[in-house]
């Protein structure tokens, strides 16, 4: 068997209406996928997908040329091929051999794998609405992103009022809680909520002493991305209770085995749509300690690009037993969401992946005392708060997203933020004023 063709198709799958609003401030382009369709001389086809603007590795032209004319079985374990191409090779080999992908990876240890709902930071009301949708869809856990520009206690409280007691919340602060001294009081406030299950990277993972102190002071498990601090340091110093694993197949298997040796559970974090969620289920089927809910963010999208929608039952998805990935791509949906070649050409000429225009938003962090911090994008906030320029938590803090309204005042501040970074000021409300001549007709 040899690969005779690799087709790559870029699609833009709309997010759900609420997520379009929530995600625009930071992950507005996660809905752009590149689908890889691999055809072999046996007449079989395999499919894979890559989130172009969030992945452990994109597929390159060189990787595509490297697999052409070669046996897919000989190359499928090579993580350097990129997410979608590696996935497609496993899919086609499984179909040729008439076995499910998990049989190509190891011994099956579970029929169903846990999976979680996901959202970037949002208002308490939006998070509560997302949680209600998650419960309705069969999920039992929700991975959330607490940030210093929202009141995390108010957010968790709003969710706890609309979900059953068994529905769990996993909170990933991405190290924005700064240090143990700042994080411990925050966690203590959250511990009164039984829904709060675990914390991911509440403070910088490299802060070994701080994480040891934090772990000893709280009664919730801490998860860290595998490899930081180094595996041996982590095991010796006991700085976390489990891992987050995100990589190609060979690396995932290796890290999953090492997690098992340390007797530490983990969750897979493989962001994507229906194909990626299925791929994650096959990996989770053979890894003994993959017992924490997988994060794929599939719930963000209005269509899974599969003919048969993945169903979630009691927080778990069934591992397919059919050949390959065991799912069928909805090629009509692929055609519907396909990005026209004309739009792709400009980005290809510049050597960049296709992208949407970044929304122009001033994100204003408003504090109860009437002060505020303006940011050109919430990504600026990570470095700002991580360096201690602002508090890790303030009761009653909120974020005001101010879109470009055409005023000179808005444009002037936005340009300053892009050039100089966040600006601290007094909050005087949303921007008002006369529009510039250029925007007068809008």
C-alpha cells in the first residue's frame, strides 16, 4: 500500500451564536480547519483535521511530499507530519487492515472515554448559559478559563445555580493567579463550591516551591502541562496531582505511559472538531491513566463535519469500533464551509495560513472603585498580570468589550494600546463622540 494523493481543504465552520460573541476577543480564528484526505493505491481514503491557529503541529507542504509514494503504515507514527496528516494516515491504515485505530496504538482499556465542555473567559451569565447547554448535551464537566478581569467567584456561583451537584468545573487560570500567596485566598473562596473539581496551572508551573506550598494548602487537585517542570522534578517534588497532555500520537503515548508510571491521571487536550474528538477517543481507549475529561472544544462549533453526530452520554463518548477512525466525514458540509481558493491565495503568497481579520476591540477591565485597565486584546493581559501589574483577583471586577465605533477617541486609545500595552485609567463609560469623516456614513 502506498499514498498516491493528499488533498488539503480549508474550511471555516461557524461557531455557535453565543461562542461567536465569547470567542471573538481571543480565539476568534479557531474555527478555521485544514482537512487532510489521504488516498492510497488500494483505493482507501483516510481523513484528519488541523486547527490552523491552534495546534501542536501544522501540516507542511514538505510533509505532504514526504508521504507521497510511501507506505502510510511506515510513516504514521511520525509526529512531525502534523496533526491532520498523521490522523489521516492512521485512519487509512486502519481501513486497509479493517481494524479500528486504537488497535494500531495499543491494548484497549476502556469502551467510553470522558470528554468535557469548554469555553474561554466570559461573563457569569454567559458561562451559566454555556453550562446549561452542556448539561442538556450530556456533559458532566466544564473546562473554564478564569482571568483577573472577571470575578471568578461570581462566575462559579452563577454556574452552580443552574447545574446539578454532579456537574464539575475544571478551572485553568493559565498562571494568571501569579503566586501561591495570591492564589491560596482565591482557591479558599472557591472551595465552598462542590462543583469546583480541579485547577490547572493556577500559578507558573516553573514555580516549584510555590506549587508545593499551594498544593499543601488547598483541597483541590492541581493539573499541569506535561514536561514543565521536568517529569523527574515533578515526580520527586510532588508539585501536581496529574497532567495535561497535548502532542502527536507517539508523544501522547509516551507521556501517557510515564504518567501511569507515576500513578498520575491526565486529560488529553487535543483541540479540534468531530475528527479530532474521535481521534482523542482512540488515544484515550488505550491509555490507562487518561481518566480526566478530554478537552477538544468540539462544543464551540455549529457542525461536527461528520455524517453522524458524536453523542455524549453521562460525560463520555463511545470509542468507535469500525475500521480506521470509525466515523464518516460529511463531505457536503465540507463543501458548504470550504474557503474559496481566491481567499486562500493571498495568504499562501505570504507564506501564512488563512486567517480571519482580527476583531478590533478595546477590552476595558473595570474595577469597583471606578478605575480601569484598557487592553487592545486580552492576550496583553497575560503578561501584564503575570508580571504583577494588576491583582490576581478583585471582587466585582468585570470586562467591557468596546468595539471600534469609528470615533477619534477610540482610534487614538487603540493605537496607544497596540504600541505601548495596557493603560491604567479612570473608567468614564463606553466611548462616545462624533465619528471621523471616514466612518461618518457607517
